[in-house]
């Protein structure tokens, strides 16, 4: 399974893509969220705004690619998707 990271189109953070589906309703029961629907989940992870989508895509508002990747891996691990969180 893969994780890719690129600068988001608005240049306000990084788009992290995975090749897995995420059940956002189930995830909202595990993570502390601001908003959770089956189409979008918004959360603040250690002071960083994250938007998560059911197709496995995340927008993580950090200034560094490495920090975005680390946050994505931590979130995936918390959701029990540890095979994705490994390098």
C-alpha cells in the first residue's frame, strides 16, 4: 500500500493520498473531530488542521512535507490502518 504527498493546489498545506478507503463515521468515533459526515471529516491533530475524505485523501495544513507525512501515518495508525502507516 502506498502513501503519496504533494503540495495542495492552494499551497496552504499538503495533500496526502492513500490507496485505502476510510469509514469516516467509524473514524469519528476514534478521533476527536470538529465535523464528521460520511463525505468529510475535519479535525485538529496536535494543533494542525486536517481534512479527511473517504477515498483515503487528507489535506494537512503544515509547512513541511515530512510533518504532513508523519501526521498522516499517526492518524492511520490510530484508525487501525497500521499497514498503511508503515514505511
